[in-house]
C-alpha cells in the first residue's frame, strides 16, 4: 500500500521492525510536537504485543499456551482473552474460513519454514483433526483458555498486525496525536483522522497501483499470496490455507478490506480470500460497515477481473492501468 496526507503539511515518519515487518507511524510534524515520543511509545506497545502473540518466539505467551493448554486451563489477561473471543466470533460468522487454530495445516504445507511442500492425504487428515476453533474452551468468568485435545495450536498471523495497530494507536491518542497513519508492514494500515489516501497495490505489476481509497478513521488490510507461495508441477499453491478443507485457497489474487478496526480488517481479508466473491458479497450486504476490493484471476485472458462490494463511490478511485 502507498499513502499521502490530506494536507500539505510535511509528514514525519517513525519506524521500527516488529513482527518481521516494518511498522511506521506517520503524522503531520508541525501539528504535533509531542508526536515523536508518542510514536515511539506506540511502537513499544506493538513490540510488547509481538512478545505476546508471536509463535516464532519460544518465550511468547502464545507458545506457552500452545504447549500447556491441552493439560489444564491457562489464565490469560483480558486483552488476550478478548482477542481470542473475537477471533472465535469471526470464525463463526465466516463459516470457519478464518481460524486461529490453523497452525497444523500451515506446518504440513511447509510455510512455517518457508519451504513449501505437498503433504499426503494422511498428513492433511491428521492436521485437520486438530484444526477447529470449537476445540477452544474459553471461560469468561475465570478468563481461561483450554484446548479440548492435544495437538491444537494457536497462530495469530491472520490478525496480529491489525490488532497491534488498534492497541498501540491508543498510545498516540492518549498523548493528543489525533491525526496519523499507522502501518503494519505493507498489508495493514490504520488511519486516524479524515481524508487519508491509501494506494492499493496492483496484484500483478509490482510498484503499480490498482486503486486509491479514502480513509476516515478506518483501517485497511490486504491478503494475497504474491510473496508467500510455491509451485509444484505447474500448479500454484498459496500460503492461505482453507482451515475447513486443508487445501490452499484458489480463485482469488488479492483481497483488500476496509473496516472500522485493524483487527476486523485483517481477519476478514483472510476470510474473504478463502470464501471467494459470492460469499464475500453476501457478507457485505449483511455488514454495511465493511467494504471489499477483490481481484480474481482470468487465466484465459492472462489477466484478472475486479469485484468490489460495499464501497461508496467517494471512497474508491480506480486507476486505469490493468
């Protein structure tokens, strides 16, 4: 994604590598002399959340839960409990298309080590037996999580950056910075303030833009497999795996979701990539606060088609460069 400020005042950018990506806070420097400190505090908060959520850190809270929650209920703080509960809610409303228990599938397809491989039928069936958000037992009274069987593993890769943006943005707002863009890598952006312009990347032409969105206190997340995939015998395998079938999702190039929060946007961008156009369209009809831009491959034309749902014409501008 690319972006520009709604005003002429120069932006100051404060950045740090977090969650294996570049997190950046951008704000009008002349309007907020306290902005640098606030941005550093926000990045500290995002870094704290990485320590909680990352499965790549042996000492993270999630790794501890993955190792022990099948034996006994694990007490967790309100922040993490609420995130898990929200993820379960979105799993239910998207018919299981986004599921934080999908780790076993991600592993057998080789994406955990960035070395794609084709699992056999038995491996897929074994993994699927441990993938189901209904295997999580969340107790709202004791604020505990328990796995109903051994082999369940949590992974917040489908939501971690968006959630970190939402939580860390509070540090900026607490210090009076109320106009900023907060980026989590190239896939998630939270905009506070009105009139921010966000460029949506072209799915087939690096460096080009497909469209421009206008954000007003909203978040955007994009899911695609242009960077994480492998080919085998001429077939393309995406890192976005359908947790219901155990197979990499097909039929979509990229999905960009506009939503009230970064958490919602990121969860739904993953879900819609797996659900495809028609089910995404139905979801947007029932949830008017959500808007979606989806690109679908058209192999016979060596190109793609664009589908959009829920957008006000003033919020999206297509760039005629297909």
